[in-house]
């Protein structure tokens, strides 16, 4: 799901478009595997006299667990995006009810990032965006390739280059920093 160009203003272009890192899907994937294994164990342990009813109950529980702890987290991850244009930071999220926030880049005072050991191993981090508004800091968690996103935002805010290729463009991929 890309960012729609019809949502951009005149002379506005996308610099970075992403969703949170796929590490958010590790727990839902484990739940999916465990729900399948749990259903298999339950089906094998159901006494013969309750086999039909037991299978229906075990299947219903497995489906409920998968929906609540695998499907819904996947849909939340899939429908939550961060987009940085040459003018603003755009966040969108929501499965059924969509919500979004736009923050003009001129309101941003500082951009920093944090990477834990796990984040460094997985190639992601947290981007902290300091604004002059009352909310203070906007935290974008689990940003993939957070260092490149940080550099792109810093150049947009404080740099002198008029146009840089979007993070992830062909020219950018071959470069080893």
C-alpha cells in the first residue's frame, strides 16, 4: 500500500514512506503457530464421546485466539504508515476508522534516534521528533533503517540540498555508508 499522490500539495514529493518494522509481527506469528499446535493437541486429547463438540469448541477457541492476537495486530501493522515529504511528516493508522496527523516540517526543532541492542540487530529504532508545541516530542517507534530516515529528515530540516532521492531509491540502495 503506497502513499497516494493525490494527498500531496503542489511541488510536494515523498522522501520516505514506510510502516513500522516487521518485528511487530513476531509475536502474532508465534501466537498463530501456537494456536495451531494447541488445536492439534486439543483435538488429539478430546475423549471419543465428546469428540464432535470438543472439536467445535477447540476450533472456535483457536479462531478467536488467532483473530485477536494474530490477525488484528497484522492489520494494525499493515494499515499504520509514516510518510515524510519535503514539507511535512504524515502519520496514518487505523483498520476501520482511519486517523492521521500531519506535522509541518517547519514546526520541528530537533530530530534524534535511539537504537537498543535488539533494534540494532533487527535494523530499526525509535525516531524522536521534538516540536515547539505543547505535546513536545513525537515518538515514532520501530522505524526501519532509522539512521537513514534520521539523515533524510535532518537534511530536509537543516540541510541545503534541494532534492535528495527518496530513501530506498535505486541510487541509495547501492551506497554503503
